[in-house]
C-alpha cells in the first residue's frame, strides 16, 4: 500500500543542546544541573560518560547539517542551552554562544532545513537551581527574560519556537522518582515545579506574541496514553483517568485550553498539595495558549485499580491512585524496557482532534533505542537497523490514518539525528539515523535507516 503524506509535511529529527553540543575550553558556558551532577556523582552515569563528552555538535555542526541534508531533513529541532547563552541564568549574555547559535541557524537555513528551536530541555542553569530551580518564582522570571533574549537574537530567522520539552519529566525525575537532579521525593514541591513550568511557558508565549515576529510558539509534551486494564471495570477506568490527569492532562489542558483539569485539582486539593498561585497567574495561563503542539510518543501506560499496598514514599505520590499493569503478550523494546504500541500515536491524534479543537500539531519525537548496535554492522561498516525502519514505518501508518480522518498533524520528527548522550543512560541505547563512534574522534556514519529516511522525505511517503 502507498502511504502519501500532505504537501509540505515536515520531515526531520529532534535533538537538544545539552545532549549534543558538548563542553569546550573557551566556550564560556555555565554549568547546568547535569554538568554539576556529573561532577558530583559520575558513577550514576552509564560508563561514567558525562555531558562534556556528547556528540560534539558544537564543533561538528557544519558536517552534521550536511548529514541532515543527506538523510532527507527539511526541518530539525534542537534547543538553546540557557546555561550556555546566559551562564549565570540571569544577567550577562555569552557572545561566544550567540555566535554559535547564529551560525547553526544560518547553516540550517542555507541548507533548506527549517530550524525548530526549543528553550528548555531539562537543563536548569546550576546558578538558578541554587536558588530553588523551578520551585522558585524567581526562576520563572529569569526564564522569561532568557526567552526574550532568544526571541530578540534569533526570532528574525526562527519561526517555530517551543517553551519546554516534556515539562512533566523534571517533575517526575527531579521531585518524584529520582532520575533527574535534585533527585528528591516531595509531592508538594513537584506540584509547585509543574505550576511554575506552566506559568513560565504562558509568560514566554505572551512575550513572543507581543513582539510580533511572525512565527509560532508552542510546547512539546510527551503524551503517554493511559489504557485501563479492563474497559468494563469502573475502578480500572477511574485509575487510568487519574494517571492521565497527572501525566498528560496536567500540561496538555493548560497548554491548549488554558485551564487545569478539574479532577486533577480535586485530587491535589484532597491530599493538600495545591501550589502557591499569585494573583493574575490563572489569567496569564488562560490567555496564553499555544499556537502549535509537539507530541512526543514512545510508549503507552497500562493502568489498573490500586491493588498494591506498598508505599513509594512517606508522603503522597501519584501512584497512590493507580497501579501500573503489565499486559500479557505486549510487544517490548527489551533494551529500554518500553512497550511498543504503534496505535498509541493514532489514539493521541484522535484525542487532540476530538477534545482539543484539532490543534495544529506534529510528532516531535518517536524513536527506538537499541543497545549494542555494532552487532548489526555489515561488510561496508554500515549498521543495518531494519528494526528502526520497521518501528518508524509502523508508527507512520497510524499517523497517516489519523490524517485521513482529519487530524491536523503537520510533520514527523524522529528521535534522533545522530546517536546522542541521554542523561544518566549516556550512550547505553542508540537512537540515531547516524552512528557516532565515541572512540574514533566521534566519526559519523549514516545507518541504513538514514538512507531510508532520505527516501521517505524525498517521496513524502513510503510503500509497505
């Protein structure tokens, strides 16, 4: 069957500044929480590979953009590192960083690749974290000032902006489940962090719209559909709805509708963890919704009614309202421990069409991390990653179906362009269309999937 996509559909990949750029002498970058955490606890990072040893995009961006062209990119998303541009989080702008980001943006445009720029990708400047990070109102104002500087410096050429990538992750990782710094467990702080991220996003959107730069601004959310174990079981359905409120609708409703889900507010009120809200905040959130939504999709969430009595923490946790459920016979990516469920992307797009005004959106991340890809190298030194081609195709079939049914989805970005550093997992799982050899001067080699992706973009579709 022929799967054809609409004209001018965006084809490309997503990455982030902290995961690709690296740290170099004379770059004048300040520490982010990741630089700091790695220096403090390198043993937490796979093979003790830290953020200074990423895929060195800072040095190789011209070569990398040529490889993007070779692999069919018409668009590419990355992020501006706050700690690179404004090393102390506030105050002086780092001109070395301005030059770098200008060169990257200009090089992308010169190669007919539209830059999509995200402002926050888990990389709080350490100087701001010392003041409380997202727990603090001061950080909200500092972030909005950072956003304004970015719009002023680059907004003449960048026309697709995003305030946050996966804002639920700093909440989960930093304040509930301990996989991001500051790695504490405190539901009340977690809720305040989420509220400040939502407020910061709305305030940045307001600033951008007031500047009349002729582009669009949105947010990128990892939407993880919550499926009840049994659709007929009311307790399972209720548990799935609670999980959905915590992890999806918390950010989706505020970004698109400008309001908080009433069932979430009810739960947070019951357990006495509502955030501190100042006068005018709710109006700011209501009046500054997104123009464009990025959807990251990797896996579903399977939920059942609360059965376990084990408490994850002394205080309240989202998990007090549901249990995760391992569905028998599910298809798995064994390396990442994630279920592969392609229809999930269709369900998300259908939900956006039916319940969120069919907002203009695109798939901003979707991909498959695999450990030990050197097993698949052929005689020519090329990784034959047919599993990745199959993964992308199978998801794109459902994106195509959603488009046929009227979904307002405008593009597809794979995670990621080239193998990159992935937080505490470092280079454990590889996701790229392009291989990076860390032991051989970060040499790049296009994988089989990269050649396939070029054909996909060139033909604006595929046959399967």
